[in-house]
């Protein structure tokens, strides 16, 4: 099939590349000339394992093309995926100006050839209806189209695998014609994948993504609440949460305490879902509590650092991990940045290392000392703070780390080290809920 992807962020670029890998003819549209130049040179503008290789492979095969020409792309495509950003407004509501702008552009190129317009971006319920209204308002009277919702469930760091090996495919449609088209889009995946295909109404599909992310965020905040209780009561949060997670009604995934969740999805999506509940006249207090606990997790961790180090002014502190999670260079809403901001405000000197996210962090904190590896971060540091659970950090030689530090103190914001191992190696260790 001939498919169009409007917007080449995480969702658009991964979706478009993987659909090309499935055998479709995919044209990706973006208005950023710098990004397009990279993509046309087979370079991914984001770090995502396996993505750059698939871009090169499918570009060479002729299945994947990048352009800024939205008009011809729409005219020559059967299905158009809207994959633009939906950032939060100051009140938490999703800002849909980019969705509306793209819908208006698409409308100018619609004709009597039937097309399916897909809301792939995470949007509040009833957005598809607004997209349809916009298309009807600005398109030719002979235009034939349907608007559907097809939410993504990608995790940064495993986005390619999540697309090609999904745990479910959700298609929100309100008629048989658009349903048939969407099933044709995903037929290569459905034929080889055991993942269930959920055909639901458009409104249901829109609520599924926000509901899923809010539930996952709830598990993280619950884990941090348990961690705080364990620290005060003298228990071990990992023991408590492991036993809780053995209940198959609950499960262990996302039941991990830490310095809070970040990234481009959870904070934005649960904020938008809270605003949706308010608009619908529903009490959003549960969602508010999730947000408050998440903020408190970061604040509590910083207070722990301040309590142990006392005066931070002039002290050198090492940061391991800047991305909001491993296997990505994304620093949006990363807890590490919030921690660094507070430490810098208190006068601390920061040395930092991340396998992928340092270039992005330099745009926010250009004056930090960025190091080539964790051992260089440790040299002369009075404390080491783990903010991201990169696998390579778990394999560090703690004896060598200790020999390089001024004072051997570890604040483990992701519980990657065993407290007894750290103690045996001469460290004063502070984890989350340990």
C-alpha cells in the first residue's frame, strides 16, 4: 500500500520505517530541513536501537522516502498517518495546534479518491471528530475520506521491536470501509504476529492510550510510595514490591521505585488525561496523586543528597545517566536534569556521563564537565549519583570507582547496586526504599 507519515519524531519515524519494512511504500513528511537532510543521508536524528539500520535498508530498497512536500504525498497515498507532537499547555491540556495545522494542510490535497486519515499521535478523546470537522471545512466538496484512531504503544529504547512485535494492535473505526483499509495496512504484521487486534470505536481507541499510560504511571508512583514507607519503617522496598508483583493480578513490570518517571509520554499524557477527566466532569484526584508522588520522589532524593553532603557549594558530584531511561538519548522531563538543576543552584560542580544523551544535555547545561566514561566521572567526586539504569553501570568495578573518588558515597536512584556489595567495597550507600 501507499502510506504517508506526517511528522518524523519518535512515533512517526519508527512507524514509517517499520511499515516500510513490512513491504509498504512509505513517504515520510517533515518541515525541518536539517532533519530531512540527515534522514536522506540514512542518519537517524534520534538514538533508537535498530532504527538507523532499517532506515538505510528500506531507503535503498525504495520503500522509504523522505520529503517536505505534503501536497503530493497526500495525493499519492491511500492512508495518511498524523504523527505530530501534542505538547502540554500550561494547564496540562494537550495542545492540538499541530494536529489542526496538519489536518488543514491535508484537506487542501484531498480529492474524490478515498483516503483514510489516521490519528497516530496521542490525543484526547473526541480529537478525531475535530480532525474530521477541519477536513470537511477546508477540503473540496468531492473529497472522500474517513478519520480513524490507531494509537501507538512504543517504548523508547525498544520502539522498533514494539512496532514489529506488538503486544496488541488497536484500531478505532466507525465504519467497515475504513476498518478494511486499516486491516490491510497491518496484514503483513497480523499474519506473522500472535498479537491480538482490537477493533474498537474511535473514541474508545483514543481513551485506551491515555488510560494505559496513566495506569503504568500509577504503578511507578505506587512503588515510590511503598519505597518511602519502607525507608521510614526500616523495611526493604525491593523485597516488598517483589512479593506484591508475584500476584498475577498485579504483575512485576513497572513496579520499580526510583527518582520518578520522565520522558515525553507519561508526564504529558497523564496531565492531558487529568484535563480530559475535568472536562468530562469527573474527579481527577487519582491522577493528581500520581503526579504529586512522582514529583515528591525526585525532591526526596535531592533532600537525601543534601542531608548527607551538608554544604554542596564547591563540592564535585558525579552524575551517571542523563537520559530519562536507558537505550535512548531523550532527556525530556528526565529526573537527572531536575536533580542537576537543584545541585547546580546549590553551588555544586557537576561531572556527568551518559552513553547517548550528553549532546542533548549540553544544549541545556553547557557548562557541566562531560566525561568519556564513568571512571572519569568518579575522579575527585565526593559522591556518585545514579540517575539512569544503563546496563554498563551495573558492571562497574566498584573498587576502582572507590579509589578514584574523594569520598566513597553512592546515591543510587535506580537501585542498580546491591547495598551489601556497595558496603563491602567501602561505600556509604543510599538507594530508594533500601
